[in-house]
C-alpha cells in the first residue's frame, strides 16, 4: 500500500539509496538512535530478532523504484506483456509515490525512509518528533517481524485481486500490533496522529482529481482499517494465534472475508468467485484478447466502509448475505494511448430480486460516477440510455427473464489527454448479474451480446 507508510512485497535494492544519510532539515534529530530503540521494542514485543534490519534514508526516486518493482511483481500473475505492465504501473503510481513516508523491503531486509516527506510529516505533528517517528517505524518493523515469522511477503502466483486481500491482512496486522505496542510504550497519541496524517488530506479543486484521490484513499482505508478490524476479530477467537498463522499462510482471496472475519476461512465463497472468473475468461470477447491485458480487481476495492459507521453494518450484511460470489476483471488495450479499461463485474446473488435491485443500483451509481467527473479536466456528452430486454431475450433463449440496460456517451479526458467513447451495460438473468463499463469504440451492441453470452455461461456452470 502506498501512502503515509507502505509494505510492498518483493522489493529490490536501488543505487539511488544513500546509506546512513541524515535529515538535512533536522540534523539535530538522532533518527538512527530512535530507530534502534524502536527496533529493540518490536523485537521484544514480537519475540523476533530484528537486529539485522537496517534503516536507510532515501529520496523520492528511491521510493518510486522500489514501489514500482513491488507492484510489477504483484501484477506478474495477471499481465504477461512487460511493456504494457510497466506503463500501467507508472500510471497507477503517479499520484501515490509522492506521499510515501516509509516502506519495508523484504528482499533486502531494510526499512526505507523518505527524507523530504519525513521532514514534512514531523513538521505537521503535535506529538514529539521521537514518538512521531517511532510510531511510523514500529509499523514497518512489524512488517519485518511478520516477514521473519510468517514469510508474509511470499506471494507468487497471486492475482491482483488476491494481492489486495492479502495486503489487508499484512497492513491490518501491522496496524493492530502498532496500536498495541504504542499503548505500552507511550507512542499511542503519535500513532493516532500518524493515522490522521495518512487519511486526512486536502481536496483538489477539480472533480476528476477529487475522484482519483478519493478512490486511492478508499483503497488505503480498506486495507488499513478493515484489515485491522479483521485481525482484531480473528485474534479474539479461542484459537486466535492459529488463525493468525493461517491468515498469513493461506490468506483470504477476496475482501468480503475481510469485512466478515467470522466467515474466515470461507473457501466455498472463493470457489464460487473462481467459477465466475472462469466464466468471464472463457466467454467469447468482442475485442481481440491477444491485444489486451487483464487484471482481476477486488470487487470492494474502492468501497467506503469506514466513512460512515452508521451505515457500515447494513452494507456488510448486504455483501455477506445477499452477494454469494463476486468478481471483477479489467481489460486494458496494450496499444491504447490511455490506461482506461473495460471493466466486467459478475455477481451471483441470493435471489433474482436481489440481482435486479443490485443491477439498478450499479447502473445508476456508474452513471453518477462518470457525471461527477465533469470539471475542467473532463467533459462528458449527454448519455443515450436504452432498455433492450426483449431483443436480448429472443437471442438467448436459454436465459430466463433477462433484463438489460445500456448507456452511451463520449468523454474528453484531460487527465490522460485523450477523447473516447464510453459504454455502460448492465444485465440480469435469474440470480446472476453482469455489469460492463469503460472505454469501448465499437458500440453497445457488442457488449450486450457479450453480457448475454456471459450470463448464459454463468447459469450453465451453476446447473452442473
């Protein structure tokens, strides 16, 4: 995760790192001495020898190189086109690496501290500089301890969706342990200040930038806050230590288990998710699959569970009891001048009524999301909306009671300096829902037929 602090797996070293550098703006601060104290505390509290874990102070370029390498490793399972993967990673990281304070590098067993960002962070803290720094470092040192105890950063052959869910375990445990350790050693106030620094940011003026920032921070909040709740709940079980080990060894592969800790481990849900993913992968696409890269995204990646506690439980109840399986795939054109995907969401619900109601909510919220982007950077034409149920029903006689809605528009996108058509297609049949939206140049008809084929495939798999 990339923000105030970060832990990204499989990070490699870089020549831009300057060993034993001091903070230029605050040369009087004994950073390495405070680090050694924090390292000793975490070593004792977690019964793990961390004496070999060094602190390295670096710059923005050093952090960016490590972050990019880490994310490239995370995308390795999904994306086989190296050049496209690098372009996509550069786009993902553009607005994130500038805010990183620290990361733990499991490959070189070091904690990397961003010099300039640390100076800004310390200058904006009400806590003492020592405790403010140590609260940050304890979090990263917990990652180092988890690396030694649980091999937490081994993640080969994981999809991007699974990496996201595992990140909630990793960051959640670091938050949980840091909170516990700081209560004992006097940095609890500094820990709360650190969290405020991470999640309370200024709002950009342009709606498009607000959306990008909001999505990024919703992801961050999910991984840190929902992850900590998940760890707290499984630790409270009578076999809490065993559950923690299992969470690191065989982490949940979807984030619905993160918001529903009592269900962990829920391999049945994961198998249903896999069935939906297989249906998407095997269905004939209206685009050239040899020219696209595919990411399996987490269906809850940008869900705002932590914003309003009063609506939190109803939302969780909906996802855990009404949504039986969910997956989201994003298809990116390799040759595209912009990293705008076609997103495909597939859901299995408890009843046809739930499927139709959810489809309506997703369709309307997608329209709202695009409309909210309008500003100086993005222009959006008037939507052309249609209802196509009868014609699709005749085409796919194996489906029953299909309901399908579409919307088409055209975007001029100053964020990526491009203009392109955008399509929205939402369809239901029985307990299943398919939603498609994004940049697509060949009209809604192709996507409608794809939705019909996908619904038929999903129902066929369910009948086996």
